[in-house]
């Protein structure tokens, strides 16, 4: 079944859109900074960035050797995985809204700065009736948002043109990347807006996006 907006592919950011893992990632980073004895940045300043880039930037100019980067990235990612698996990370509307969007589109994808492990774990928790056509994670791209590489890669894997694609994001960096990709863009959960004709609106949750695609005007 098609939708009234002509969108054939929907690309979802992961954290903040389909799952809520901010507290777990914030704790994992906090434990990392304590482990190496430095004052790291506030989590909301680095949310959505690749762990490797965060670690490299944070230890630059400190006494922490750059040879420890891999060790520190592993420390943070292992703690985040443990914390994520200890609770329910899905937003209440994620599963049902995802199914509604699946019903009216040809392809769906995840495009995230999270690791492939976390992205696939979340996909399994969502358990959609139709598998994701693409899951593009941190390991699959060389540049982080606001660079559009992750979204361009997802659209290419789904064989979808930007003019037929909707990207759903929640962060400023993600929204900027999405607009640069040439796709249509919607924001959920944070109320952010963009001055672009390709910005379809800011919605309270995924249910609002699903209703919009079906031709309803409510956000």
C-alpha cells in the first residue's frame, strides 16, 4: 500500500527516534571519564557523535596517550551495551508506528552513529514484520553527522532517490545531515524546526509521522 505523500522509503535515526538510550550512553561516558581521571564533556554536547571521534577529541591535549584510543572506545562501548541490555529501550510508540509506516512504504532503514552491534540489537527488539532494508552504523561510514554520508549510504542501499525518501531525526546535527542529503525530513520528540521546504514538520512522536504520511494534518 502506498501513502498519500509519495514517500517510498523512510530512514530512521536510532537513538531519540526509535529507542531512548541517552541515559545509558551518558552513564557509560561518565564511567569512562572517571576511569581515565579527566573531566569529559557533557553528554548532550556529544550525543549522536561516533565514540571514536569523541574519545580522540576529549583526550587531545591531556596526558592520556593516543595509543589508548582503541582501549577507551572498547571500554565505553562495552559498558553501554551492558547498560542497554538491562532495560527496555524502545519508545512506547516505536513498534506500532513502525508497522504502520512499513505498511505504506517500499523500504525502511536505520542510519545511526551507534555501533552495528547496538543497531542490530535495537532492530531485533523492534522485531518488524518486514526486515530493515538497510542498517547503516558508525562502522559503515567515515564521517559523522552533520555530514550526510550515513543517510546517503542508507538511501543507496535501499535504491531510493532523495525525492522519494523521508528521514526522521531528533537532533540538530542529524537534521542538518538529513537536509543536506536532499531527502524530505521530519523531526520527532524534540520540537526542533528547520527553514526548508523539504522539512515536513516537527512531531511529538512517530505516530504523528505515520498519520502525516497517511494524509492527516495533525502533528
